[in-house]
């Protein structure tokens, strides 16, 4: 009796090991749960996991600190892929700005996704109507590791501002910032994110708040000098309190990986997205106007990963 039980256990263990050997787990870095990166990662995984029986890949996309955290996790080998702003893809590959001394030559582009305006959202009772009005106010400049925090620092540098130009510079994560604005703990929040998104919707739902234009000479110069920035518009009527279009600048969300991730893994992930492209586009309104042609051309400064390139050639998207 005892012998039999032991045999069964050993058999079950052997079967478990065999199944494990065929399955490969991949992790995609996203952002806060009320942002769009989280939906990008979840959507990609959903499509990948429909094909696990064929390719053996099992995909998860946990919430993370955002662009910089994702790039660093991929570099360290803790994550396989992730979403990152096009400005931080550029800087990681070139070892510039935030990535000076921490260059990531092996970062590889997979595709770009939606546009991400640099958004400033202010309580209407704060009197903030322009970016310069943020001086002396309580501002959530974002958590370290997020794309918005790093891009905010670039903007502050361009303007010659330091942290002491604010009455308070808080470092709340996207998931916490709407409540902080609503509770009058801060006057404004900064968020580089696609539209529409849950965080801004939440922020404007309980109080009077509006999106503030980010323009002027310093911004024009940033856009002129850097290929990864472009002028951007937040459409009026999308959020309560902001009826007119608002001018700012922005970047693209991009999907990145490392040269050390095997070609067949990246190939299968890309195939899962583009073979089911209409389904993918329906998973978030920010994906609605995506085209495959733009996604493999815009916002990418690192070389394409060979696994992605292989799929694009087969699909006739690349010569
Ligand atoms: N752009 C933000 C970042 O890089 C994330 C936006 C989102 O989660 O959609 O951290």
C-alpha cells in the first residue's frame, strides 16, 4: 500500500516536471493599474495565452512603477519585455539623460503603441492655468521609476526649475494621485499617459479640475531638438472640466525587450498581437486608431528585435 502511494507520487512529480519543461513563463512590465500600460500588457498576455497549447508561452503582466522601472528590470533580466515611453527607449539605448552611466545597448524595439501626451491636471480652485503657474504650488511630480517623473525632470531642467520651486513636490504613484488631488493634498498632478485613462477620469470625477496647457519657448525647443518629442493635443470634451482642446507635447508608448530574449519568444508575442490585430485594438479606446505600419516605424530608436523583424517580414510589413 505504502509502496503504491510512493509510486503514484513519483509519477505525478515526473508528469509535473515534463509539463513545466515545455512551458516558458514570460513577464511584461507595465505601469500603474489606472494607466494604459497595464492594459497594453494585459492585452498582449491575453492574446499570447490563447496560444499556450501551441507555443508553450505563459505570459503575465504585473503592475510596475512605469517606463524607467521596466527598462531597468529588462536590463537586469528580471522581466522579458515591457512598455516604455519613446524618450526613455531612446535614452536607454544611447546612454543619455537618466541613463547616463547606465546605458542599455541591448534594449530592442518591438513596436510602438499609442501616443502619450505629457498631461498636467490641476484643481480648478488652485488658480493654475499654465505650466508656469505650477511654481510655488503643491505638485505630484510622480514616483521615481515612472516615465512622467523622468520627463518632468527634463522639463524642469529646460525651465531651470528645481524641487524647491514647488511648495511641495510629492512622489505618489499614478494609482494614488487622483485621490490626493481630490483630497486637496496637492494642487496638480503630472501624468504622461494615453487617453482616455482611468486615473484622469477618476481625478476629475469628484472635484473641479482641468487639464493645463504645456507650451511656450522651452517646450518648443525641447520638441525641436529631440526626435522623440512631438506637439500633442488632448481632445476637448474627453474629460469633465476640459471642454476645449489642450496643447501640450508628448511621446509614444513603445514595447521593448532585450537582445538576450530568444527570437522565437519575441516572434510568438508579436505574432499573437498582429495575427489578432482587430481584437487587440478593441481592448482599449487608446488603441483604436493604431496601424501596423505606424507601429513598426514610429517612436522606435533602438534596433528592432530579430524575432519581431522576422514576423514583420513574413507579414509583408517590412521589405
Ligand atoms: N507613461 C507612464 C510611464 O512611463 C505610464 C503610463 C501608463 O501607465 O499608461 O511610467
